[in-house]
C-alpha cells in the first residue's frame, strides 16, 4: 500500500458529463501529481500541485482542471467528457517540491478507472 | 523524439532466472533522475528504484538493481531470481530539470511474464 488514496476506483458516465476524482496524498507529502494512462497515449503527466499551488503543467486539456486544498487533498475535475477521455487516472504524491532527488520519488495511488459511454 | 525508449514490448523469463529490461533516455541536462515502476494487472503503479544522474553507484533495492550507463544513456532494470509475482508491466521514467519544470516522462513499458 503506497499510502496514496484515490476515490472512486471506478466511474462510469456519459459523454458531456462532468466528474470529480479525488486524491489524498501520503501523510507528510506536499506534492500531488495527476496522470492519465490510456492504451494509445501511455502514461501522460497532467499537472502537479505543491502545497496548494500549481507547480508544473503537462498535457492537460482545458476541459480538465485540478486544485489542491489546504488539507493537501486534491481533486481533478473533468468536464464535457468525450469518449476519448476514458482512461485510468492516477494521482501520485511526493515529499519534495517536485525536483530531483530521492525525496521527489512519486508514490502512486491505485487509480480511478473512468469509462465514458 | 522519444525521451524514454523501452524497446522490448514483451519479455519472458523462467522463474528464478535473472532478467534485464532495457531503457534508454534522451536528455541534454546534466542533472536528472531515472525511475522504474511496476504495474501488475491490478493496475496500481509501484515504485521500484531510483537513480540520480550524479550517483556514482548503481542503485539497488532488494532483487532490483539499475544498470546505469551514463555515456550510453541507458538505465536498464535487472531483476534477479525472478518470481511469479514479478509478472507485470514495467515502466522506465525520467525527470529532468529543463526550465526548472521537472515534468516526468514515462516510457511505453515492457510486459514481463515469469513462467514456472
């Protein structure tokens, strides 16, 4: 068990809808990262937050947004969902700010499997 | 260009034998970090091992070791004494400090099957 908790484990919804994925980082970790894993794109980095502030941005669509709350949990909001958004969404956390070094090793949650029908 | 290349889509190994999973990377940074993760069929991503670009010794974690060859830009994962539970997808990843963003990049993965 990595200590990172993601809910829900599975989500089935329809095109055009909006969903929220939730992540609780490991105790003491200040950085939260979101990833999307699909068969055709592989594992893609979406966005990182550190202690409530956006730290780095990857291939995140404008329809997607995220935030990190004062208690350090994070939410990823996906709106106007399309069939192609069906994927496994991971949250990861690390102790550091997100640079290099062992303290920035990312520990992943079990993921949320999103199916858009 | 691909930053992380894993050329072996699938590998087979007999239980108790050693196996090497290949990973080459592309960066112009002097400072970077290399990671390996395991993803079993249940889906979670499990951290295995980390190597910093300035680390002189190859990283080891139990049965896992990272064969780091900086000049060749390779960071191969060696699993000794394979076990049936090692059957999974294995991902190589890199973080580099270009522009200070440290955005992680993952390879496409290698599927490892350990048979008795």
